[in-house]
């Protein structure tokens, strides 16, 4: 493992970059639909505001910026060798779950902007001509263009379907998605038009493989592994295979007092047994994680036996086959539970993503990027940085169908994420920015040498 640092930049510049990321995470946290909580979802006023802020930050470091046909915000910095060179994409997402933390996705977008700033800094790798920002004199040290991409909607918070923006970029938009509706009954099509997008032009967001060098995403880990190991950064080996379902259980709504137990067909109790079965079966499988995150009973009266219950199932695993086998086992178990209770059940699959491996070349480049920070002993965590599988989903998994992808994980204290107490330290953000910048330079050096 080489530990040469390619980025000749002062530790103070990296610290300033990390502080800027933290301040901007706070600024974005104030762009929310819910007072005293963070909620920023697709095709809303908050989406437009966050994109405007991101565009300003991209332009500040000398990138051009545009919103694409799916509402993703992109910044681009040409290489010195010409305007149409393939680009290395750096990014993550700006949308959030409900009652979110302030770092999931956001850190990756803002860190990517800081990477561009560091690469352009005076005395940085652009050589003597380096000059912030946007000055003609800057000589790109890179044999490729650099783009920063802020994706929407990674989480699927508003329409249930995750990874919408990155699917559009991957050219995998499904026309049926336009009919998805949010909880207020607004369709994705109507929301897009109201936001100012033209659904008939969604194909224009798609990128061709030959336009791209690869995609690198920095993200908080969203689990406790790095925290437990006392390490700041890790290379990601692969991203989870996932399936999500909306399940409806039908029974009979009747009087809570007058209906004896042998006449009850209580949809809530059937659904509750099903939720426990998700935990029991997934726990027994070790490699599959199952979650019931939404659960609603109807008609919802204190004195009415629930006649219908709807709930979600989220299944994740390292391998598609195991995940599908567990779904098969769960379906048989739900048949048995509902059969015993005189209930009917049906399901709709709302998300299906195959497991995705990160490109070996980009894993190597990120490993060297982390090693390049090894003046800082915490960063490397010994001779070799940890390599982790990601049970969380990421935009990288969609991009993998059109280009090589690589991911860098940042330590996330206690692994708390999708929660207001989600955290990352300013020191680790600095290590992440530095490792990402080193990785970009390493990739540039590899390509020049090839
Ligand atoms: C995204 O955060 C997911 O893994 O659900
Ligand atoms: Mn998330
Ligand atoms: Mn995320």
C-alpha cells in the first residue's frame, strides 16, 4: 500500500473545508417542510430551495451548474483538455426521510464540492496557475471533467419509490412511476409539472456510459461498525440488495363490544403477527434484515375491530438469492397466519434493487485515497482501511448500471441515522474530504499511466 499524499494542501485548508460542510449541513437543515424537524422531499418548495443553494455553492468553486430533467442539481468543471471529456461524478443526495438527521446524503454532496475547492486551491494540484475560482488560468490536473451531483429522490419518502433521480440519470426511468401518488393523492406527474419539470423530457436526464469515468460517493456509514472499530473511514465493497412491499390485510370491521372472539376477523392482529414473523424469520437468517416501518389500521376507531391494516416490509441482504428466498418463506408464513385468522392479504412490490458490487478499481483508488491521509493515524485504522458491505441503499447502486461506482464510508457515532441525532464529527468529515480528493488524484494518475 502506498501512503504517498498526492494532495499538497495545508491541514488548515482541509479543516476549513470540513467546517464549511458542517455549517452548510446546518443551513440545509433549516430548509424543511416541518417545523423543528428535518423533512425535505422530492418536487417541493424545499427541493427547489436546496437546489438553488447547492447551485450557488457549486458556482462558488468555479463549476457551471444546472438542474436536470429529473430535478437533480449538477455542477461541472471541465478539464483543460476540452469541453466534452468524460466526467468523474462525485455526489450523493439532498432529500431526506421524515424527521431526518442532517448528514445522510448531504455530507457526500457538500464534501464533493469541497473536493473541487481543494483541487483548485492556490498551490493545489493545478500547479502555479491554480487560482480560486473560475479563473481561466486554472490548469486542471485531471484527464477528465469533474461533476458534482446532488440527487433527488434517493429515499423514496414522498412517493414510496426510492432512487428516482439516479434512475433517471441511469436511463432507467419507468413510465409507470408517473402514476405513483403521495399521501395527499398528488401524482408524481402532477408534482413534477408543478415543480417546473416536463415529464416528456425525463429521458434527457440520462447519461451515456461513454460520458462517464465513474461515480464516487462519500456517505456516513449509517451503522456502528467504524465506531466500534475506532476507525474513521472505510471502503465499501458492495451495496445491499433490497425489496420493499406494501401489504394490505383485510378482515371485518365490527363492534368492539358486541363481537365475540370466535366471530372476529381482526386485521390488525393478523398484521401484528405478520410483523413479528418478519423479525423472527429475518433474525434466523442472519444475513437478511427485515423492517416493518409503516403500520396503519382502518377505520381507526377505538371501539371498532380493525377491518383493514396496511403495513410495509423492507428486506435487505448482501445477496439477491437469499433475500428472495426469505421473501418466499415470509409469504408462506403470511398465508398461514391469515388463513388461521380468516383474513385475506395482498401485496404490492414498490422497490426492487439488486445487490451491487463496487468496482475493484475504484475500491483500490479509495483505499489509496484513505492511505493518503495516513499522516492522520485514525484515518487508515492500521495498515489497511476496513472494507464494509453497505446494508443501506445509495445512489451508487443505480449508477452502477452505466458506470463504475465506488463508495467511501465515514464513521457515524453509534450508527444512529434516519434520526435527528444522526452525527458525524468535523474531523471525520475532513478525513473524508481529503481521502476523496486523494482518490480523485489517484484515479487521474492511474488513467494517465494507462
Ligand atoms: C436509504 O437510506 C435506505 O437505505 O433506505
Ligand atoms: Mn437515508
Ligand atoms: Mn443516504
